[in-house]
């Protein structure tokens, strides 16, 4: 009997007794808790967010079901188009400076970026791999692929930011020497667009003047061009 009385009087002993005896701490209220709860998504469907670390400055779409984005911190990202959205596939630090130009070839297989670092970097879109880096003796202004599907040489046009010069390079030659160069405009070229159906380039300079020229000769095409004012 005495042993039973001692057990009743003693109760729980040890570290657990102190924890059991301590009063429960009150829940600390979260400031603006209701505002956070109201901001939670409540839709039946959700969207994914894909982003760069800095402002996206260039977007180019490839005929090979890819699209490429470039940002002001020099980063380049490849995305694969899917039946229900997109899928991130590769990320490059293309340049240390902001990307100043991004172009994809008409067949969708080649991509090129330029920056103030006097480099043009060429990528294989389907295999999302960098193929060639061309060191330029000038600061590039704008770029454009100027070859038709099936051509032996994948030609790339690069303009000089500070002069009217336009240079044509062989993207697979791994050479800094252009195939041909010429002064297309009287001022620096700001925009170049290639028409693969007519194998012709249309460009505009800083003065607002437009020129038509052949990527083979960098001169006005001899035939197949009829210019009319609409």
C-alpha cells in the first residue's frame, strides 16, 4: 500500500515532466496573414513562369520548333516548343555585355548573337551547342542570316556599328576574314532582313534610307526585283 501511495504522490519524473508542465506558447500572429491567403491561386488551371535573371531584350523563333531568348545580362536560353507549352533545354552565358543582336536562319538550324565585345557566337539550334565564335575587328551593329536552304555556305551578314560597311562571313569556316565586304549605305546599318524566296536583303540605315541588295555581291540585284510604292 505504501509503495502504491508513493507512486501516486510522485507522478511523472524526468525531463518530460518539465515539458509537460510548461504552458503552451501562444501562436504568434502573422502580419497581413489574410492578405497572403487572399493572394493564393484559386483557379482550376495554372500557368508556369519562365524567366531570365534580367530583362529579356531579344526573342527569335526557329522553324525547327525552338525559340531562343536573350537578355540584357548576356544570357541566352533555348526553349523547345511542346503541344502543351514549352520546355527549357539549354542556357548559355553568351556574352559578358548585353546581347545586341539575335538572329535565326531561315531553316531554323543556326542562331547567332552579337555584343559590344566584338564577338559573334554561332549556335547549332537543334543540338543547342555553340559551334563557332568569330572575332570581329569592329563593333557589330546588326546581324542577319543571308542564305537559302541547301546552300553550301551558311552566310552571315554583320554590319559595322560605326560605319556603312557590311561584311559577309561563312559561319562554318571558323575564320575572322569575311567572304565579301561593301559599303551598302551612306551611314551605319540599323536593320537587315533576308527574303529567302528572292535571295535578297532589305536594309535600313540610321538616316532612314532603305536598300535592296544581293548577299552574293552586296549590290542591287540584277533581276527579279520590282519595287513599287503602295
